C-alpha cells in the first residue's frame, strides 16, 4: 500500500534542529538510505509516477540528488546527467546562478550533456524555496532540452518551491 510505504519512508527521515545554521530544521535522509525497503520504496514511487511518460534522461542535483537520481536512472534505464556546483565539471559548461537567503549560488552542466528534444526529469532530495531546482530546469532549457518534471523525495510545503519551478510540474514523495 502506498500510504504504508510513505509512512515508512517518513519515519526514517530524521529532523535535525539548527543544522546547518540556527533556525533551520534539517531533514536528514541518511536513516532512510540505510534501510533498503524504504530506499527502494522511494525509488519505486517515483518510477511508478513517471512510468507512463517518455523520459530520456535524469538530471541529478549535487550532491544528494545524485544518490536518488543515479539510482532512478538505472531503474528507469535512462542516462544520468549531473548538475554540479561551480568548478567541478572538466569540460565546457553552461552555468545558472540563483538567489539564496544571503547571496547567490550556481549550478553547472556540461554543454554537451543534453540536446534538442531530450525529455528530462530533474531529481533532488529536498525542495525548499525551489531556487536550486529552478536553476537545474533553467540549465536543461539552455541545453535545448525539456524539463518534463521535477521529482524530490521531500517537499517543504510552507516554502514556495512548487511555485518557483512552475510551470514545470513538481512530484514529491513526502511533504512537511
Ligand atoms: P532550495 O533551493 O531552497 O529549494 O533548497 C534546496 C536544496 O537545499 C536541496 O539541494 C536540499 O538538499 C537543501 N535543503 C534545503 N532545505 C533543506 C532542509 N530543511 N533539509 C535538508 N536539506 C535542505
């Protein structure tokens, strides 16, 4: 049953107050990753959601998006493409900056990693304000591909992430 699977996953997401800074309630997925039934159920739920759609590639966002994105790509038999923090990728990159609470951050992708007509699923662990997922979608668009949806394990619904990635649809497994 889906409700049971979701409750099991949720029970293994550990809330950590004041990490990485005061006032932030960090949602720690490491207990869930360590429990194969819950980790597999998470991947199953996302794979089931997109089973009826053509997906050509998964873009995973550094670094926890790599864990889910690469596993999902293997399960869905599509390619995996990393969206990385600046300076990590070795050949020509496209770069998108996005606003943080204080200052800006950026993501980069290899310019040759996607291409016209590719239908892409963007994957991360948590969506909060949505700036990170928006930047990944924007990179996909700049590489002439199409962000079909964003899939995250956890959605913080009191923050504007869903609106930030719109009109790209957002699918999430558990919500707080
Ligand atoms: P945002 O760009 O605000 O949607 O933030 C999303 C990124 O920050 C994701 O890559 C998450 O891994 C991380 N993140 C933001 N808030 C949290 C949180 N409360 N717990 C865990 N990770 C978070």
